[in-house]
């Protein structure tokens, strides 16, 4: 895999967090607080799921950075993929809130690249990536329902 695509895949969820936040500021600023709040909720759900399921990552992982070797605190587990979860959460936020084809296409490409990078580098199995993707979509659905119910007034950031 090309080094640039690998780096973009590794940092994909963070790139999507920033670009989705910027797009929401432009197109749907009311939803931005909900998006950011559920980004944090999603991270906590992923951490809890990894420690509950305790499914190890694949053997013979490849790493882009030295600090990846030293990660602990749930990073030894791979179910569900946090990269896939966060990427799909951002992707679905864009699909349902941003009426701009460029943001949509960019989000789709970054999400696909991120999932592919996690698989090629053996950071996750296909099942872990699929479950992370489904979890991200479910978190989006919850965030969307909270927003529709106008409950975001409870989220005071």
C-alpha cells in the first residue's frame, strides 16, 4: 500500500472529525454539538466494548509509527475497530447532514481507505472492521434520533 494512503488511512478518523466539524459549521451548525458529543460517547463505547469482548488483534501487525508498539489500555484488543467506527460515524453524519457532493465523496474515500489500511496492516480482521462500521452507524442513528427529538438542548457544551 502506498505510504501516503497508509498515513491517510491511519489518520482518517481524525481527518474526518475535523472536516465533518467544519462542514457542519457551514451547513448545519445546530448539529455540531450533537456530533461532537456523540464522538466522545462513541469513543467510550468502543473502549468498553474492547475490554468486554477482549478479542485480540491479528498477529503480525504492521505499524506506521513507533508509538503504535507501545500502546496499551485496550489497544491490544481489536473488536470493534475504533478507526472503522469513528470513520463510519463521521461518514453517516456527512451523508445525512451535508448537502455537498465534495464533502460526501471525500468522506466516502477516506472511510474506505481507512478500513482498507486497517485490514492490509493487519490491525484488524474483516469481522472487527465490519463490527466497528456497524457500531459507528448505530451511534450515528442514536445521535440523529437525539437531534430529531430536540434533546440536544441537554447537551450543553
